C-alpha cells in the first residue's frame, strides 16, 4: 500500500499540468471537450501528495474507450474503468506523478471534482480546514492510503453539497 507523504505546495505542479495538458490536447485533438487540473495540487498553497490529477472530459463514456490506446502512448498505464463513475483511469510515472481520468463530461463525478476544487480555492476557511484534516489523517495513517482517502470523504461530500446549494 502506498505511503501518505504530504508536500508543501509547489508552482511546479501547475507547470507539470500545463505541459501534460498540451501533450493531451495534441494527441487527442478534437476528441475531448475539456482537460482540467483538480485535486489538491490544483489548489494554490495546499499541501498535497505530489501527484497531478487530470480530468479529461469526453462526450460519451462508452465511445471514449477508443482513446485508451492513445493515452497509453503518452506513457500512461491503463488501470481500468468504472461504469458507475463513467470514467477510465490511468497512472503515469514511477513513483506515480500523474493520475488521469477520461470522464463523461455530463457525469456527477466531473462536476463534483470541479465544485470541490473551486470551493477550496475560493474559501480560505475551507482550505485551512481541509489542510488541517489532511495533516491529521496523514499523521494517523502514514502507511494506509485507503484510510487516509476514506477519512477525507465526509469533508469532501459536505463541501460538494454546500457548493451545489
């Protein structure tokens, strides 16, 4: 199980995303609707595991499977699909530097990820509470990534609900 090691925010995270976005746009030209950076590395000043989360919006989940081989050409490893989330998942790097998700742009997960990111970006109070929770969970579960992620779930769901109301 991967360890939980949080790093201070880095401007390099945005640059890494922009570089990868340019590669994806060139490779998938005309086949995707949007490419966004989400997760903690997309929030200025936020502590994070130094892994860039990328969400690539597609019009149709079923037809997007045709893009799997193209994404693999950029060095990504296909990790499977979730029909429930309407996404295909990939990882890149050793250790992992990027997670990429081909996501149906009309799915709940697409809008939830963006709503959470934007709320934490826009609210200093929310960002501080989230950073504190992440520190506490990383300290409690340094060798249990799943417990760390599960520990954030309620906070994330609460923020998404508030963002939508």
